[in-house]
C-alpha cells in the first residue's frame, strides 16, 4: 500500500477544504484545475460537465487548460467508443459508476494503449502520453469528468498520485453536486419570481417524498389555512388540505415508493379555500434533486375571479360589503356594473370605494388592485435544499 508524505496529505486537505467553500460551478472548476495542476504537476487539464445519466458532456460550459479548445469535444464524442479506459470503466455491472480514479496501467497495458486508435487519433497529436482521469459521481451518476495530462517527456502518474486523487475525488464531486444543485435552485427561484410578477398571488407548498412539509408561503396558507404553515417539518399536512389534493399527494407518495417515473407525472385540479369563498387551480409535480431526494411542489394559481379571497380582504379591515365590492373591482367591473350586480345605487358604490381607499391607503382603482393582489414573496425559499 503506497504511503503519502505529510506534504502530499496537506495538499489534499487544502484542496478539499478549498472546494468545499465554493458555491459557483465555474469558480469551482477553475479553482480545482489550478490546484490539481500544481499538486499533480500536470500542464494540461480539462473539466467536462455531464447531464445526469448521459455519457456525453455538454460543451456550453466545458473548461480546458493547456489544450486546444477542440480537444474536449472530440474526446467526449468518441472516448466511450475507442478509449480503453472509458470502455473498461463503463463495462461494470449495471453500468453504475463508482467514485474511483482510473489510471491506464491499472486497466490496460501501455502496449495495448499505444496500439489503440484513441492514442493515435487523440493523445499523440496533442502531445499527451500520460493521462489520469477522474469521474465525479453522485448516487451512481457521473456528473463530470476531470482529466489531467502529461506529455511524453514527463514521468507517468505514480501510485501516490493515484492515491491523492482518490482522496480528493469524493470531496470534489460533493462540492460540484452542491454547486450544481444551488445553481438549479437559483434558476428555479428566478423563474418563480418572474412567474409571480406575471401571475398575481401564486402560492407554493413544498413537501418531501414522505409528505413532510418543507415550506408553505403566505399565499398558500390562504388556501390551506395557517395550520399548513405551522406544520413545517411534520407529516400531518393532509389534515389541512382539500380532500382531492390530499389524495393526489398520497398517490405521488405511493409512486415514489415504487420508484416510478414521477417527474413526468403532473396533475392540475380545482380547489377551494377552507371558507369555500374562493377557488384556485393547484398544479402538482415532482422534482428530483441531484442528491437523489424528491421534492413535491404544489403551485396554487387563483382563478381570475379569486385573486383576492374574501377572508384576506376581511383581515385587511374591510366590511363584508366592502370586500365584495373590491372583488368586483378586481374582476374589472365599472361602478355602474357593480351597482347593478349587487343592487345598490351608484352613489353608494362610490361612497364604499372612498371608504375602501382610505382604509387601504390608496387613491384610485389601479392602486387598489395592486394592493389586494400583490405578488408572492419567494425570498424565504433561498437556501432550501
């Protein structure tokens, strides 16, 4: 069993500590390559990201150092076919990758390597003779390939180099997985914020695969009751939900237990609030994180005529008649239409509106609509993983 010097161990510790503190995918890749080139004395390197479950890297964000830009593209497209290392690695039972480092001498002989088309077509033209490659793996899925290369004039990667890489690969994979997941959440938040600005009062409820409440925003609580928000971290959400929605979530839970293809299973159903004074559409779908955890997302989109539930208007200090008039204003009715619909005089409608404006601190109908149909606040979702 090879041993490492204290200097080698310190290098690995510094590398693992450095990558664990980086949340950006691009910064992580740059820092990793810089440090590993120094640790392994490798003048050439590449870092390829992969879509989950795909053997082919994506080229919109690959990174190379000391190599022509064309190398990663040609490498990734054909490596799994003609690269002896990759072919052996991918031929494991079940095609399940493990977080190991593979050096050529451990898989195929150098004689076989020199005779391979992979060497003739890719390694030799780029003055690459020695290669150390690491597959960054999370939950059996390769999320990236990290390659270090030395020219023929330099010595091969040693057994100690292999050991240092093995001590680093898990930390790098975990850091990259966390950074990718954070990036996905940030993209989701951005999309949700844009949607919330276009669709007033979107509510959001997030549960895990056991139907434990992870998050319930204020808008969702208006439909499920305050109990839903107070149940965060518990598995008693079904008592606060409409029966149809509760049954649908139970169906999601059963599908997850069977490891079914839940990500393609989406449902939308109509629900009403606990007072049955307003209706909405609840859209339910599942999302799998890069760590293999499931999240069930429930989006609540109020119907056009239910943008301001009655109970919310009453909580703002309005009378029942005033709340009724506000709902009709939100529906787009003019004063004379409101008077005709609820059988009161036009002057009475205007009198109620003046009182409403004073109570809510607005000066016109437009400000009133914005006030009572304000968009969802998703700031509390930051960092939820």
